[in-house]
C-alpha cells in the first residue's frame, strides 16, 4: 500500500461516503465492480466503477479498506442511486449498507496515494470537519487531465473513454463483472475512438461543442477558465489537415496515441 504526504489537506464537498459492514463485502464488490478488490487488506484503496449491463459507467468510485468497514467514496449527487443499486445486487448477503455523513473525503496531507496518479496527492476518509474546503485538488486534476464524476456523469461514457484502462480502474484479468463483456471487447479490439483529454483555449470563452470547420471533434465536459476536459474523437483529430484554435495536451500518463494536425 502506497503512502505519501502532500501539503494543505482539504475536504472535497462534492464527494460522499457509504460504509459497508459485515461478511462477504470484498467478494461482493469484486463481482460487480471493474477493479480488483477481493484480496484487499486494511489500508488499501482502489479506483473503479459500477457499470451498466451495456458497459457504460453508472458510478465511478473509490474503495477504501478501513478495517472495521469498507468505505465507498462516490459523487455526492449519485450516492442514493448507488446505494439503491448496491441493495439490488446484494440479494441475501448479510452486510449493512449505510450512508455516512459523519465522515468526509479529504485530499492532501498524510494518506494513501490516489490510485489514478500520484500527482493528485493523498486521499482518505476522515471525521467531518477535519479539513477545510479548498481548490488545490481541482487545479491539479485539470492540469493532469484527469476526469472526475462531474465530467464522467452517469450512463454516458465507457471506461476506455474515461481512461480507466490508463489508471488501473479496470482489471482485465479478473472474472466477470457487470458490463465486462463490452469492456473486454473494446480492450482486445482497441476500439476506443474517443478519449477524455485536457485542452487549453486562448481565453475562457468557448462553446461546449468542439468543431473545426464542419467537423465535430468532441464535447467539453468540464472547464476551469482556459483549461477544459473534453471527450475527443481521436480518429477525427488525426485526420485534420488544418491547425486547431486550441491546444490539445497529451498527458504524461497516456499510453494511447494522440495525432495532432
């Protein structure tokens, strides 16, 4: 388990926590999520998702092994829907699923490295009020080109489009999980034509649709001033023969090819 220390711990107000407590939790999560958690020990953390049967991300989340319970760190606006879906899949398993408003997600300071990228700092669940709100995490995230729940949404993107294959968010060696057939097919056929990438515009005035002449290149999913995270059609980007009015950045973590005009 990787630990690290980064400055200025602060809470993430757009994240919420669910606690799972009882028997068989890790096996249950391993069978429904994209990430591998069945052999987790206390202190370990993973990034993954619960998919639809069609292979699209319904809920992106972190799994924290906190010893006495397992914490799920999820988007606050999606928590109730995620709890409902967990209860649907739980069937007769004897463990409790509880929303926890007495704790919060904190980044920075001492803790466990974000599984997606060390540059995002440490991440952990702590008692509410342990840290103030802050913007450092969002600034780092956009600079690194890493999407969060706000950009990923629910039922919109396949894991490859949200770069889960780049962050270890999908274990391609594990057995079946919900949506696994679609994700495996995209991996083996290399059919991910669209990817979330960071863009830099000349100013902060730009539309959500990204076009070059009559060609639709993609869609802005999130923005911070001149910076944006956008779902880009890589094949159309590669075919352009004219310069772009913005900068497409290939992040340091990207193992896929990004051809620029």
